[in-house]
């Protein structure tokens, strides 16, 4: 994934790069509107961190130009703290806005959220994950047919049965061996994503995006692991040794597929 930093203060530009640096990220450093355009044409960044006050013009010029030709996510980072400046940036298509001085920890969290959004968007674009329960697939995606266990009616689609489990997502009734299971809202959302995609890897990025949405930037990195562990304790019995929520280390989770 490529991140472009458009900031004419070289020390700050380097500082942001060092603060965000980790494996899998490539940085493009630009110090002017002209250079930002040239660098974009060459490198096609996925995320842009954009200062507004640049030596050869306004960062808003680049923002407007960029949004006309790219789906890159843009975080405006500037000393302009007037409300009108923030409104201008968001109106032109900025996805987030921070004012200087700023917290590097907050910046990292917001960029991490951008990365999750991009990863989830790419996964949906490939049409590999069922995530839409409103009857419509997102633009450019294709919902997955769940195979022989996929039911025709909307009501039936919300009911899942496997072994001694029965999950009715329409009625919010979840049972194991006939006994009721109490699930939190996020546990219900996680469970539905898993059982509707049996045997398919759901990455951590996609799950963060689906469970917490725009609030993911404020969510602790361990929140997903905690939610998964709580759901496991409610569903799985150590005595039978069957693992329904399977971990793919370093990547995400998947639901144990039914035996054919």
C-alpha cells in the first residue's frame, strides 16, 4: 500500500514517514502541488496526507484535482484550524481532517482506519465475501452464493443451522442444543459474517470495518481478538474439541465448513 505525504516542511514530512513506517507500506514524499501531481501520476498512492499551505499554491487545488481522478483516501493535516477551512476540505472530498499540532498516535490510528477501509473495499470488489444483508450488493461487487445450504427466501436466509446450533438472525434467537445463547450486538454481527461465509477467510481488516465502521479508529487493536474469544467461549465446548471459529494466524478467521 502506498502513502503520499504532501508537506513542504522536510523535517515534518520525514517525521510522519518514520512514525507510520511498517512492513508493507511504501511512502511517496512530495513538497509542492506540482510535485504532488507528478508523484501521483507516477506512483498512484492509496492514501494521501495533505498539507494545505504549500509553496506553489493551496493543497485544496491538489485535493480537487486528485478527487477527480482517484479513489485515494485523503487526510488533510494543516495548521489552518478555522472551521471554514475544515468545511472546505471536507466539501472538496477529504476523508478526514487534523490540525497542527497533532498527536502521532491519533494520526497512526486514523491511517490504520484508512488501511482497513481500503483492504475491505478491495475484498468486496473481488466479490468473495457476503456482507450485505439488505438485499443489495455494493456497487461493483457480487454476493456469494452460499451453495446448497443457501435458502431462497429472505426469512430463511436469516436462519442458520449446523450440528447442534441454530441461529435466527431475524428473530435474534441463538441456541445451542436447544439452550439459549446470549450474544452482544458485535458478537451477533461477527457470527453472521462468519456463518454466511463458511470456509472463507475473513481478514482482520474486513472484520474491523464491518464491526466498528467509521469508529474503528478509536478501537483498540485487541478488540477483535477479545470479541472472537468471547464468542468462542459461548459457542464452543472444550469437551468435544471441535473448533468452529478457526484462526488463520496473522490474517483473520473463518467458520468451519459443514461436512458434505
